[in-house]
C-alpha cells in the first residue's frame, strides 16, 4: 500500500516510492500524475484517464503538459506517459478520485506542499535556479527510481502500456 510521508521537518514530501510530489516546471510548482497515483494508491492509468476525460476542465487553468518516462524492464526499454499538473489542475483531478483515508491524507499533504512551495518562492527569489540545479543533479536517480516503481506496477498488473 502506497502511503505518503514527510521528512522530520516536513520539508520534503514524497510518496513511499520516493517520488517528489512537488517539482518546479518552467518556474511553476507542479505535481505529476505518477505522484498522484502513488500518493492516493490509485492506478496510474486511472489517473491518466481522469485527466483525459476532464482535460477541458483542467485547461481552464492552463495547458496540461505531458512527459515520457523510459525505464528498463525484463531486459528491454519501456515508456510510460505522465502528466504535469499545476496546483489548480491537481486540485480538480483530486476531487474526482475516491475519498479513501489514503487519498484524503495525500490531498492534505499535497495542498500543504503547494502552499509551502508558494511561500518558499516568495521568500527565496532564486528558488527556481536552485531547483533547476537540483533537478539536473538528481534527474537520473529519479528516473531510475520511477522506472523501478513502474516496473513493479507492470509486473503486478501483468501488462504494459506504451
């Protein structure tokens, strides 16, 4: 069962699989469909379907951006698509996800993380530059971690998309 948790200072919020739930993309705090799926214990495909079904609603608050994650599984390279969502977009999608105890806890943590990030951006104008440097230095490690997570999900489901 995927549960979200924070570090002792509540500064870094991750899922059980160590997926950061807030990242800076093009200077804007965002989350990903992967983080939402992991944090709410919802299938990633379900989250992507919600995004696709409600894309018009989401794009009221900006374009929905997509990325592709490549990962190794069973000796081959697989790819999965994921979505980047800003705070308002993620709030909408989260309202469409069933309110289990796990999902409610994640919704609260995500809301707090966005609020904290907004405060950090106001008080640290160079935060975007620092985040960019961090992103570059850990990008490979994150990709490997996400690849392992997806590989486990694919193995559990016995199927693969992409």
